[in-house]
């Protein structure tokens, strides 16, 4: 083989090595994830962090439960009846994820990967009367479950893996640069590959930010959900009304005291002329 051929092979091998290195770098970036659920004081809440290039790019805190209907044989082994499995996201779950400028994804696996949750987030820009405004939202949820798993499913008919997907989802809508926070429960319906079955996903104690995280492991300013804002108003409204009522009472008492003092100091002029002889 001449020198030109050897040089060509060397360049070709170098390109292959660079491609492999680039691919491995992408994989390592996707795998740079952490489950910090042990730091949560809420035993039902999980904390997941996705990091790329040494910085946090996605943070998610939430409690999740899935209500899954499934068929079992009735006692006569002829009819089918529907049972319900309540599957909670447990601590110690595996986590994976990826970040992008306009699309991010979180994946969670638990119970030996019998259950898989995938959440896709999109960042979009819209033209408004005030000019272009950017928001992000939860655009897709996918839940994969195995009805052959014995902890939650009891003698399921046609046991096996099923996939439940959201349909035209637009949830957790938040202005760009902010995190989404909601303590109240939120439900998302997922259509299952198990015929005529709908899985219900229940989220609570949510705090999520999939884009524009400035400080490592720190959420940006919170955008609270309408339910939380309404509940906060309902909690503070009685206090505000009580303060206003107390202020009105104090002002009334002060006015009464001043009025009483002024009238007491006035000279009483007799109304009857016969009373004048007693004066002086």
C-alpha cells in the first residue's frame, strides 16, 4: 500500500473516532442526571435533576400517581369485570433526560422498569398585542405499564405491557424564564393501548422548570397555578377583612371620643328665660 492510501485510511479512521467521540459525548450528556428525592421532606414527592455540560438544565419536583383500569375474570370465569390499580411514583426511581433550547424531556423508570413515565416540554414564542412573548408547556405525557407486574395488578386478563398517551396536551403553561409551581392536584387523561381504557395521571406538589435555569440546582421565579392563587386569596381574604373591620371600629371609637369631648366642653345655653336668674 502506498503512502497516499495509508494517509487516506488514517484520515478515515480519525473521522470514525471523532464521530464515536461525539456520539459518546451526547450520550454522557443525556445520562448526567440525579435523583435527589431523599432531600424532600414529603415522602410522596420526588426530585429529579438533569444536567448538561456541568450545569442544571431541567429540574422537576412532583408527586405522581396513576389510576389504571384493567380487566379480570369474574367468579364464573365467563364475564369480565374491571378492577383499578393505583400506581404511585416511588423514591429511588431511575431517571434520564435531555435538554434543548426549545424541547426538553424527562424519563423516569421504577419497579424494575415495569413502569416508565415520559414528559415532553416545549418552549414556544407567540405574537401578542404587547409583542412576541415566549412560554413553555408540558406538551406530551406517555406512561408505559406492565399489567403482569404482581404488586399492583392481580390476575389481569391478557397481562403485558401497555402504553398510555396524552392527546393534544397543553398543560403547566408558564412564561419563559420562570418555573411552574402548583400544590393543588391536577389530572391528565391518557388513552391506553389496552382497548377502551383510560389511565388517569394525578400530579401534585409540582415545581418544574425545563428551560432557562440560571443558577445550579435553583429554580427561577415561580409562576403559580390559578388554583393555588385562588386558595391563597381565600386564605388571606378573611385576614384582610378582619383588619379592615378592626380599623373601622378604631376610627369610629376615636371619632366618637373626640365628638364627646368637644360637646362636653361647650357652654349649655338655657332654653327657658326663667333659667337666666340662676346664672351669674
